[in-house]
């Protein structure tokens, strides 16, 4: 007798431990559903379901173990019923059952379902026994076919939705290059304003020299030299250009005659 009581006590302790783990997992999962639903992902939900399934399987293994006594043969009888608040029951049930009265005892100590549920279960068992094996097999195949078609449609919709999302989200440009181009055009970001040393002075001096030559050439007229070769040299605004092979060098033998502004070039 003592051995059976000891075995029952150990079984109850193992069951209480397994049920406590299962309860903590359920509380954690419900908390996620109620407070973290906006950032809850499907893989996380599947992990929670897998954890609950594993704990339920462990609990069933404990109940089906060969050393576990048949709990259905054990009878639980309430010794004290009181409508007053019981602090010990409050602590054991974590505040869910404040009193242990005749109103709550049938629900908490029930070992069978409600009579209505029990009748419906018996009716389902009777209807299932009337179906022949061949008819049952045909119904199973028909149900499997419907489930397969439904799963195929769901998978097709998921693939189309994913492909449509990828087409919409595909970028045809580089945001970094676009931002750099806009910043360069609008604000000059990344553009260099430095010039090589001496380039500004040489350009300005060259422009000033060219302006002076063109301005002075307007009041000059070329006079042919005696004994000069008859070869015609190219002219630019009244100024004889340097011969080929001597770029940038003005001939030293050029003679000019400044005429009066009132004298016509053809008057003698």
C-alpha cells in the first residue's frame, strides 16, 4: 500500500512539473499574441507551437508510462466546502479560484465531459461504425484531394504575391549615385574649384596681349619693303602673320607707316 502511494506521489509530482512547464509556455505565447503582435513573425509562431506540441507529447508519455498508476481508478472527494475566501486555494490556483464552494467543485473536479457533449460524442461514434471500410476510404481520398487542391491554390497565390512584390520593389537605379548627382548639381558638393598654378595669369595675359594687338592693328597699314620677295604672306586684320615653321614669332622686318586719319590711303 505504501509502495503504491509513493508511486502515485512521484507521478503526481512529475505531472505537476510538466503541467507547470506547459502553462508557462502558454502564458508566454499568449503574451506575445496580445502585446507583440505587430512584430511577431510566422517562424516565431511555429517555434511556439512546436514547443507546446513537444511538451504535450512529454506529458502523454508520462501518463502512458508503465510505472504510472491508473489515475482513472483514483477518486477525489472534497472534504471541506466553504463559501468563504480561502487564501491557500488562492495561492495554489494563482488567484483563479478564490473560494471552494459547491458552485465551482463540479467544474474543477469533473472527470467526464458535459452530458450534452458526451451524447454528441456517442452519436459520432455510432455514425462512424455504420460506414463501410470502402466508403470510408473513398471519403478519405476525396477529403485528401480537396485538401491538396486547396494547398496548391494557396501556394500559387503565395508565389504570385511574392513575385509581384519583388517586381514592385525592384530598383532600377542606384540611390547613392542619384543623391550624389543631385548634391553636385544643387550644392556643388564634390566638385573641385582649384586651378593649376599660373593658369589664370597666363590666360589673362594672353587675352590682354591679343586685345592690344587687335586694337593696334586697326590703325596700321602694311607697307611693302623694297627688295622683298614677291611672296604674299597671310594677313589678319592688317597684320602680317608669321611664316610657316615659325609659330608665335613675329617677323622683325615689318615696317609700318602711320597715316593721318584725314588722308585717304589712295591719295598722293
